[in-house]
C-alpha cells in the first residue's frame, strides 16, 4: 500500500489517529484523543475530532487541525497533491513548518526530486 502523504509532507498513513480511524477501532481512537489532550494541553480533543482519512483525501474525514490547516488549504486551492508539486515550493508558509518538522521536509524533498 502506498503511503498517504499530507500536503505538508507528514505521512498520514503513519499517524496514530489515521491508523485507528482506518481500523475503525474506537478504543484506539479514544487512546489517541486522550494522549493528544494531555500532550497538547487541549481538553476539547474528542474521538470525533481525531477521526481522519488523510488530509488530502477528497471528501473524507479530516482530523480537527488538518481540516483548518492553511498549508492544506493552499495545496487544495492550487490543485497539488502536496507541497512538493507546487511551483513555489518551499514557500514561506510551508518553510516555517518544515523548519520545525525535518522529517516532513525530507519527505517533500524526496517527492520533489522524483518529479
């Protein structure tokens, strides 16, 4: 199975929320929600908030943050599968994120090199 890559280069198919959602495992989803509530000091995170089918999957459920992500919105608006396919990569919007998440930069750089 091919990896499901988010607009920003995060590998959705490696995310615990994505994996629990795809397995339709409510117990695992509650575990992810509980972990994220603590990790991100966000008491409002629920099972419904973490349900995700991948940020770039058309018409699918999006994790709470992914649904409102500016990087994702830009990629959708430009009609690219992820930022690696954008003529402006790396733009200032994604560059700030990639500086904090080097594994996402590696993923996008590898995808861009393969184009």
